[in-house]
C-alpha cells in the first residue's frame, strides 16, 4: 500500500479494517475512529483520491492502492490551506471530527475550487461534528477556497 | 470495537476468476463489492464467512454506463457516485439522480455499487426501487454462461435474490422508450438515513395520453415492489391530479408497511400515497419541460 506517498508492506489478517491498520500498524493516529458504523465520518481517508470511511474498508482491499491521511495533507513542511483555514476560522473545538472533515474538504476543493455553502454542507453531510461546530467548519473551507483563489 | 470474524481474503482478477472461486468454495465464500452493506453486517457478526472475495478490481470491466438505441446497460460495479454524475442517466432517467442524491452520503456513495445494492436485497434499498420502476433486468453470470432475469424474479424475498451460489450479477439493463420521464422521492428521518418510505415513478406519454406508467416503492413490504394495478389504471388516460390521487390511493392500499422505529403503518401508507402522487406529477412535468427545451 502507498500511504501518503510512501510504500508500506505488512502481513495482516484479512479482517483488519483500514482505520486500525493506519492507527495501530502504522502509528498514524491522526485518522480517528468513532462510531464504527460508517455514520460519523471521523475515519475518512482517501483511497485512490476519493474520500472513504476507513472503518468500512478492509485494509486488504486497499493493498496495492494509494491511501492519503490527514498526516499527508501538509506539503514541504507547510500546512494545507484547508488546515490553515481550520486554524484561522476556529474550525475545530475538540478536534475529533477534524481529520475526516479536512480530508473531505480537500477532496471537494480539488474538484470544485469555488464551492457554494450548500456544496460544502453536502460534501460533509455524512460526517458528524459532535461539538456541532458546522458553521465554523463551513467558514474554514470557504477561507481555504478564497486563499487558494487569491494565490 | 467491532471486528469481523476471521476469514481468508481473496482478490478476484476477472469475472471468471470470481465465479471459479465461488464454485470451488461454495457457501463458505461471499463476494464483497463496496462492502458498505456486507462489512457492517460482518462487524456485527450477523454474517460470517470463511472466505471473502474482493471484486473491486473488476470495476475496470464492470464499472460502466453504456447508452444504446434500445437500452442502457450499467455494469454491476458502477458506484453510486458514478450513477449520480452520469449525464446520460440525467438525460434518459432523471430518477437515478433524484435517488442517488438521497442515498446515504457522498463518502458512502464513493464506495457502494449498483450490484451490491441489488444483491443485498434490503426492502429499503433505494436503487432496487429505481430498478423496479424502470422495469430493469439483471444479467447473471455463472460457469455455464449468462442468464437474464427480470426485477420481479430477481428479488425472492428480503435479503434473497435469484443469484445462485456460484454466480454473480454482472450487469443491469434498462429498456429505453421514447416520450417518457421519471422521478424519485424519499422521506427520511435525517439526511443520509434509510427511507421511511420512498417512491419512484416512470411515465410515458403519446399524444398527451399516458401510454405506460410504473410506480415502485421501497421500505413498505418484504420487497421493493412495482404496483401493476397503478399501471393498469393510468394507461390510456390523460394525466390529471384526480388520476394521480387515485394512483396514490392504490399505492397506499396495496403496500404492506410495518410499524417500526421509522414510523407507524398508517403514516407510511400516507407517505406511499403522497410520494406516488408527487413522483407521477414530476415525471409528467419533466416530459413537458423537455418538450419545451
Ligand atoms: C451509513 C450508510 C447509509 C446508507 N444509506 C442508504 C440509503 O439511504 N439507501 C440505500 O439504498 N442504501 C443505503 N446504504 C447502502 C449502500 O447503498 C450500500 O452501498 C449498498 O447497499 C451495497 O453496495 P455495496 O457495493 O457496498 O455492497 P456489498 O456490501 O459489497 O455487498 C452487499 C451484498 O451483495 C453481494 N454482492 C455485491 N456485489 C455482487 C455482485 N456483483 N454479484 C453478486 N453478489 C454481489 C455481496 O456478496 C453482499 O452479500 C447505506 C449504507 C451505509 C453504510
Ligand atoms: S468511525 Fe468510521 S464513520 Fe464513524
Ligand atoms: S470539533 Fe469536536 S467533534 Fe467536531
């Protein structure tokens, strides 16, 4: 599996879920694990460029494929504009939903650099912020979009 | 922590390979497509298998939406998101985008497949209702070759299909007929949830008269079922509110909803009626809009 651009090889059980592989085998604990029922989206990572709920994907299914986690958002020591947006606009309170929200937001902006508020809300509609900070999450993503447009 | 029971993971490299594995391993093996119905069940230990055969590599062969003059063929591995974004489906069968917008959420839709949805055979599965409404047929492949089964025969009961032990669904076909349109509506308790009730309608007009119409309902009985009585009522009539009111009455009367946490039986019958009316109305409006465009 290629994780955040690096090839990793492990011998695993067939039943190991991708979220646990990332957290326990690779120590990438940025990806959180919450509801365990594909409802909350805190476990969202990219599989071949698309956001997926890693509690509902077998690690083996991702074998030979590319996975990107929140740890892979920063580039050359610089935080991704989405991460900067969450800092600038208070996009997180406890931070539990944040990694999943940011992975989905990054994917959205890659497809649509100028999303409407409705587009952003639709993109994160399968994800739950337990602190209910949706307004600031939306603002953070808008901040990232505006910052990228200005560059 | 929810973890599936132990199993051996296998990856199929072709349809024939998958069928060969199923043939050899029998009922100890199961295919996994998007995994968004099967893995949750395995995590809850409601389902246990010795072997899981991953067919995601077959997306290259079975992930397609092909429009032909007489029909649209969709590969079993086509994912929800691809159905939602298809311009060809938007043009011919707007019911797909209506339904896909309210199936689960965007991240689940990146994984779940048409084949998995139909083979899961959950009575609440929205795509099953869509396929029933559009009079689809399912292409099933086994070691002896392929066979084609209508939606009525495909679903044998809740969680039960016509797909045999060493067979797989490879394609779903939708007949194309001129002069028609379609729509889907769902009532859910919260965004991304399964339906309390949902309804699909497809309707064809010739010289202002309904030449055919079909209604399919989800979450109101053991199967997502079409309602032939409604088709019989509508054929040969001009579309009108009174007519759709009668169609709604038939829908409310002929479904078999059960009272559960999603709602009471009476409420569900009311929804069946209202959603039948709305989708029929919308299908007719869409035919009009297209004529004007
Ligand atoms: C949080 C959540 C919310 C959801 N909400 C909705 C909703 O609102 N409406 C809705 O309709 N659905 C909903 N779903 C279900 C979703 O649509 C699933 O993606 C779908 O039911 C199954 O597709 P899959 O590809 O993931 O199938 P899998 O889970 O991979 O497979 C399901 C079953 O089909 C069999 N199978 C798969 N492909 C084939 C094939 N080609 N041939 C033979 N057998 C096959 C498997 O062996 C298994 O038994 C939801 C799912 C989740 C996780
Ligand atoms: S832990 Fe995966 S969706 Fe909640
Ligand atoms: S910030 Fe606490 S769950 Fe979203």
